[in-house]
C-alpha cells in the first residue's frame, strides 16, 4: 500500500477511530486501526466488538493495499504533526513508513487477517433522519440509563417507533427520560436497545455532521451512516420496561418556575446537601410558596424560596439532587412545569412551551 493524503483530514479520522478501538490480549488486532486503500479513497476502521467505525476519505492511492496499525501509536504520532499539510504512508514488509515534510517514522503492523469484518449498511433496509434530531433524541435521555446494571435493558437507550415518530427513552429505575421526535419515514423496527456506553461515541461522531443519518438494523446490530462515516453498535437482546404504567395520571400539586431561577437555587442548595445529595422540595399553594431546602449536619442548612406559580395541595418531598437536575439540559423552555402526584410518588417535569420531552424522578425517603 502506498498513499498520499491531507494530514488534517486523515488525522481527524484516525482520532475518531482510535476512540473506538479495543484492548484484548487474545486478539491484538482489536487495538489496531485498519486501513484499506483503493479507488482513490482510504477506509479507516476500528472496533472493540461492541462498537465499530468505518470512515472513508478521499486519498491519492499510488498502490492499493491494506494494513493494520496500532491505534494509539498511529493517533499519537499523527496528532503530533502540527505543521505538515500532507502525509505519505507506505507499507514495507511488516512495518509501515510514514513521511511528512520533515518527519519520518516506521511503525510495526498487526496481522490484517485477524481484524474483524465490520458489517456495512444496506440502503434498501435503512431509514433516514437529520443528524441534529438523532443527536437531540439520544442526548436528551442517555444520562438516565443505568451504568453497569445487572439488567442490560436498564443500561441502554430505547429507540422505539410510536405514532408519527421515534421515542427515545432511558431509565435506571430511579428516574426516567423520554424524548419524542417526528420522522418522515416509518422505520422497519418497532424497538431497539442501544447500550448506554456506546451512546457517547455515537454523539461524538455525528455531532459535527450536518446531514441526514441513515439507520439500518440487522442481526442484533444498528448501523448509522452519514458524512462518510459508518458506525455500528451492538443491540441489547431484551425488552425495555413498560414505563407508561408509572407515569402519574393525576396531579395533586403543580409548580411553574423559571428554569434559571431553579438552576441558581439548586447551585446554592448543593453546597449544603448531605452525602446522599438529598434535597427537600416544599410546595404551599396557600402561601404561594415553592421552597428548596438542603441540610448537612457537618456544614449547616439552606432554605431558598423561589418565585413560582403554585397550585394544589401542600406537599413536602425529598429528591436526589443529581437526579433532579440532570434533565435541565434537555428542556429548552425558559419555564419548567413540576407536577406532583402525592407523597412518595414520582415527580413529572416538562418544559412549559415544549411537550416533546418528559422527565420522571422518584422521591427519596427522608433521612
């Protein structure tokens, strides 16, 4: 193989691929980046068997061929080349020679036959959606999924088709996040579960791509394609919890508050929260009062009253600070609607002007 390519474009692709590469003592090729040069393009691939990426960029191909190079070494070397515009890569036996204007390096290669095959998308089985919608759907909910749960379905983001669009949902049983997104074409799947640990890489890869993303599902894998990038993720074999059953159907108390006022109050409350991150929310429609309290025996306590529209029954309920605030990034509205359904029951949170996102948080037992 012998190629010449633009250093910045090649380097960006290599850095993306390096983040997906894996570590496996019994299969060293997983720690490598696979390059295949043909037809004036080079395909740059990496996989950890749970997630795989393939990026195609235009390249001057002098001699076609393929090679596997240790991912971390290649990424570190290319990123250290600050001044050079072009990069030349050539295989020589069991090593690869990389040259720029004033730098030259040889790197030992890995066996190409050991590198796993990465499945590619089938256009006739794919549906498309704008990348910004895919990013928004995943980013709105993935933080609510469990990390390292014994139940794989809780360590995933559910993407399901319902009504006239896709529903993104995640839950760790303590809170639930749901985002609804409209799509023009009905997908050919009803529900898929994407591992939570793969979502951050999907977001990182497609966040900078401003075009439609094609999505295909087959053989327990989901493939996303756009901007010359294929990203394949394993799908969890399981059934997502039927969370509709726990969504409160009645509201006993309701608070409408400016999001920024709530954010500012919670920053202060966090200073005084205890090791359990416990906050107490107090609702009083008689006094038109919404108050946040936090207390730490080793520090002191804090009470902050927030201007709000309050109606319904008197209520005092405790929540986990982090679980309560994680959803604010997903609510674009200036005001937030907090719906309480009674003591010991979940709190429903929505934006006042945007009903496409819903967040549910379970209360804590008071300590």
